[in-house]
C-alpha cells in the first residue's frame, strides 16, 4: 500500500507538504501546480483514492449540444473531456445528460449541475425548481440564480480590432455564426458580432457589407461564408477579417487559398479558441487562446463552493485570454 512518503518521493515535495495537501489543509499556501502534481501521483499510486477529497454526489453535467454540434466544433468536445477530468480530480460523481435526454430526465435529488449549451426559459425554470446550485460554462443565461464562467469575448473583440487598426487596417470584416434562441426558435446576432458592430461603429469603420454570418461554427460554414464574401466583394474584399471561432477560420483559410488570395499580404485573419489544428493550417492561424483547463476548473470549484460551503451569493467569472500571433497576420 502506498504511503505519503512514496508520494513525496515521486512528486518531489516534502512529506509535510504532501500530507497537508492530501488532508486539505486550507492554511497551506502552495501553487495549484503543486497540488495538481501531488493529487496526480496519489491517484496513480491509488493512495486513499476515495478519501483524498470528500466525495460529492448527485451532481449532473448538462451537455446541451447535439452530436453534430460537438463534431463540428472541437471546442465543446475539449470542454466536455476537461469537465469529466476535473470532476474526477475533485472527487465529484458526475452523471452526464445530453439535450436529447430532455430536461425532465434530471433526477429530483440532484444537488447541483454544470451546464454547457443553450437553455430555454422553460428549462431554466425547471432547473430552479430542482436545485439552487449550478454553474454555466461559456454563457450566462440566468445570472440572478446561477454562477457562470466564460471567456471575455467583449474584451477579445476589442483587442482584435485595436490590434488590426494599429497595424493600419481600415477595412475589417467579420465572419461568424449566429445564436439560436430556443425561446423563439430563431437565429439571433451572436455577442461577438454585436460587439464588433458597436466598436467598429464607434471608430467610424463599420461597413455592413463586410459582415457575413450564418448558423453554425463549422469548417464548412467558414468555407461557405468566405467564398460568398470573395464572390460578392471581389477586389473590395477587406484587408482583414475577425473570425468568431477557429473551425470557421479554418474554412475561411481554405477558401482564401483556393482563390489565390495571399494571407496575410492581401488579407489578415484573426480568430478565437487556439484549438490544436490552428498551428498546422496554412498559414498558421493567429488566434486568442482560451484556457479550457482553467475555465473548467473554475466551474467545478464554483459549484463546490455552493454545494459544500453553502455559498449563496451568485458569481459571474470572466476569464481573460492572450493572442497567439502566427503567420495569418502581418
């Protein structure tokens, strides 16, 4: 049977530090990396696996996306896998429900939930009738009742436009998806497009003809929208595009390359997410890195604050992101 000494030797920390981390000593101040390493070694050695942290039961993961949506956007698949990983790390017994299961499939004894996707007002009301403990990732549909953690898309949009303007671009386009409102079953303007329009208008640079959007955040949609832009605008194509997400950007790059439009000499491209393929496309994509691990870790921690510590004050957490500059911009 593994001992604290065994863990200390493998992890490279003192026996005292390992002991205090495993016993959840809140007075101990160590970096998250240290705690993560110790927990990782403890799990590998099967050291008191079920008592390293208190077991948290009756937690559900509402993955309100279709299989097609996950297939088209690796962002959400990465999120799902990271949530499952964090649940194991924090000893949370997590049961996943998908949109096809329906909101009424959630058990009445649910203590709390983590949710991803789009929820109707009716579904939110149903959740409020089951539990007061919940965290939404990537959206804030019910800020009065539930926590949320999400990337700061408003700041990302501002930083993108400022970067491009500083580089001398005056004709800047936007390509993105639309938001599906489950209450009306209609497509509505996404936050990124709305903020893009607002900032560009304030700078006196907004041109509606440079904005192309359609439902879906897939590669195919990006290819379709950029091809449409090239056909419609011809030589008047903007010198730069802000793309709502990397999968769309990959399709945009394909369309630009097929039409012999030089990137970045003729058109610069900036996107969001920094998915793994972003560095391998041609040319490698300049994009904002969304720290999925940090976002999912905070989601689980926020939920545990509610379930274990009985926190009632609602929190909305916006995470910053850094631009990863590659060859799709000058």
